């Protein structure tokens, strides 16, 4: 039994000695760092203790995995030795091994491990000084170097992309990297959108299976500017109806069609090339030009000019049939306000009888008609396509209800003209002789001498106030048609303006002075005062703020006057909005269209120191005030109940709020009583 154990031990010693038959010696340890694709020179020496015939295997151990990278058959006699120096490229047939690795060398059951080293795929990309701002069509140069993480120069490929963050990356250039150096030069697309772009410079290397091995990149930002390409005109209404605004705007496009903010000049010329309007504005900002109702239906031109481009576009003025109707006592005045000859039927209601009058007018022509009816007062209402005109309690005379052409009486007047000229000539001669010789008596009787004003006698005045911007009502006028705001002041309880207390006149004059400082015209009519706020004077179409400002100041001065003086002032205040025909001469000549003045007068008559609004002006002030619709004696008007106190109109309404609060407080006190 003991013999068997000894034999077994000897057999094991002999068997184990066959596995330790050779020694593996590493002559050169690997470097600490390699990039994928680098070559590891790994010289080793093998010394045989016994005859050895086996495969030498060199394996790479990375991240828990093992890959054979070298294999060689070794045959040695006992006591012999040999050296092996494999050069091992770190390529792994489509897969890559990176991280911390070791090399394991195996011969039979003998093996040895190398120290740890790192395999990486990282490349370092750097850019030399580069331009940061470009224009479309410019050439862009990118120069730099690429190094492996080991510090050795890289050979491979380079791709440059431009990315604005909103679109798919587009290649700017594909280049090669040689000995770590690259140089790329390419043009920027002429239609490239303006903005900031990320320049993505990427270096890479691929194996035979098109798998990326080493990789590195760098990003930096450049700007691409705008280049003006064309100026576009956009007409909202290429066919313009007279009495409305032409609305147009210019858009300056860059290389990608985007708008370039800049200033342009808009010029409007008529069909004969005459300059009608010129204005500076910004691109994409609406330009508005009012086309008068009587402009002929012709083709005009609008031009927009920028610093680089000039574009023009035609627009057509449409045909417009329109008339203006004014009723002065029993005289009806009809004027062709359109841009073509007018022919149509105008219904005229006198009392309960309606007459349809066929009226024909050439361009700008005016006709006058006399309304007749059996002696008495009549309500008259006249209708046209746009509105109606009413007059209540108008005194008419005649045999029957009818309408006569006022020009028919001219012929009979001409027949009598010679006789009247003769009579007037004789009377003129007589007056001349009397004043020349101082006669006290003639064959007609006694004629008094010229009356000499006695000392202390009062002057007879026809005006309440003095105006620097006076306005006169005209029944026939050719001027510009425009929309205006009016403030109507109705002085109540006064029969003779010469008997008005001087302190009332002073307060009224203070109101007029303030209104005219706001660029209003003053029209006085039988003791009533009308302020006209029109574009002709203010040079703007939006005058509602000015009108309400004048009305509020009027109310403040009215309250102030009635607190200070015993002679109280009863004043009605109304605002209205409508159309006038205006012409600036020494004074403003104007003609009111429709019921503008008459309606304002009725509303002011209802007012007792309150500011009351007509329907049209109420619509235009709706962004500033809350109002309530009311009606008295058939007259519709609006009262201001509250203020829409927004940031935009805060400054404008601050003073108005104070007056409104005082008025509301008085109403509350009155209710308590």
C-alpha cells in the first residue's frame, strides 16, 4: 500500500513538471496609453526546461472579456530559448475594445500578465484663429490639427457641419487629415438663412467594416448676416373705393425670404405723375392714404424706396356715385360728391307726402331746389344712399307740396334787372347829393344827417367771443372731404348776447382760448359755440382725444365759473363725429354733411353741464370709456359711466377720472338726501 502511494506521488511530480517545462519573460512592457488602430510591440523570450512543442497564444483582456490577438507554434529542446516580437495592431474586426486592458501570454499551462494599460478612441481637435461673421456667398476657411490622445498626429478624415438648431445638419466640407493637419475652404450657400450657426468640426477614422474607430470634435459659433434681395409691395386693396384709405406696406426680403427691418419712403402719384403724398415709415408697417370721394376713377401709382431698391405698383380708383345734401330752411342743396356723373332718385318727405325727385348732376355740379307747401310748419326728411336728413317745424309757403328748381326764378329776375338798376341808380344819386351838400330836406321828405354815436352809448355786438381760428359755414364750397370731431356748446337762457354778463363772456373766452391752443377752429352760431377738430389743422385723422380734452376743460371752467360768480352759466356740452367739406382761406370755410351739426345741437340742448356723446363719436371712444345709451325727447345720446384705466391711456384719462369721480360723488349725495 505504501509503495503505491509513493509511485503515485512520483507520477504526479513527473506530470506537473511537464507543465512547467518553459519560462515566459516579457522583454518590453506595453505603454500606458494606446488609440484604437495603434500597434503594440510586445517582445517576449521563452526558455525551455524540457523539450517543448506547443502554441504560444497572446490574448487581450479588456473589461472582463478576452480576445486572442497573436498565436505562434513553439518547438524547443530542453535548455533552448527563443525570442518572439509580435507587432499587434489594435483592430478588432468591427468591434472595438476600449478601457483598461492587459496582455496575457500563454504557453501550455504557463502564462504571464502584462501591467495594465488604456486603449481609447478619443481624438483631440483644435482650431486656429477663425473668422466669426460671414455673409451668404462668402468663403469660409477652417484650419487646425487633430492629435490622438496619445499625442501622436492623426491621419484620417474630417467633416464640417453648420447647424442653426432648427434644421438638419448640412455638410459644409469633407476633408482629409494628414499628419495631424487639416485645411478646409468652402463657400456658404447664397440662400443660407441669417442667424447664429454652430460649426461642428468632427475628425474620425473607420475600419474595413465602415465602423467608426477613433473620433473627436470641436464646436464653435459663427454669425451669418442678412443680404437684401428684393423689395416687395403688398397692397391690401389694389382697387380703392373713393372715400376710403389705400392700405399698403413694403417688405424687404433677405436671401432666405425673411423680412429685413429698415426704413422706406412711400410715394403716391396720380395718373399724371403729380406727387400726392410722401411719407417715411418702417418696412412691414402699414401705409394709409385717403382717397377723396370725388377723385376720378383713374390709375395711380405707389412707390416704395429703400437704400438699395425701388419698387412701384399701380392701383385703381373705383367709380363711386355719391351726393351731398344740405337743407337750409326751405332750400335743398344737392352736390355731386362722387367721381362720376350722378343720376338717381332722391325721396323727399314733406309732412306726410313723399316726392321722388329725379336728379342728374355732372362732376362737382351743385343744384338748388325750393320746397313748397301750403303755408305752415312741416317736418321734412330727405333720404339718400348713406343717411337721412331731417328738419322739424320748417316754415314753408306755396300753393301745393312740391319741389322747384331754384334756377327757374333767375329768368324772371333778369327781366326785372334793368328796371331795378335804373331805380337804384336814381336813389344812389340822391343819397350822394344829400351827403355832399348837407341837405336836410329833399322832394322825398326829410332825410336825417348821419347819426353820430352819443357818449356812453353801448356797442352792439354780434359775437360772444374773439377767435384766432374762426370758421364760417358755407352752403356751397369745393374743398377736401374729411371726417372731423366737433364739440358743441349750447349757452342756455340767453335771448340777447349783448345782455350777457361780462364775466360769462370772460369764461367763454377762456374756453375758446384753450380749444384753439389744441388746434381747433371756432364757429359761432346765434350764441352757440362749435369747436371743429379736423385733420386739415391737426394733421392727423385721430382727434378723439383732443375733442374729449376740450370738452373736459370746458366742464372744469364751467364748474369754476359757477362757484366764483353769482351770474351762473348754463351750458350744454356735446361731442359728435361726422363728415365736413373744408377749405382753408383767411378763415375756415366748411359745409357740414348729413346731421352732424344738427344732431350735436339737439344733444347739447339735452345736456346740463354734462358731457354727452353722439353715436359715432361714442364708437370711436369705446376703447377709453364705458358709456350708457339714453334717450330724451327722441334724441339718442351716450353718457360716460366709467373709464377703462389701461396703461396705454392712463395719462390721457387721469384728469378725466377726477372730474368723473366728483360727478359720481354728487349723485350719491343727492340720492341720500
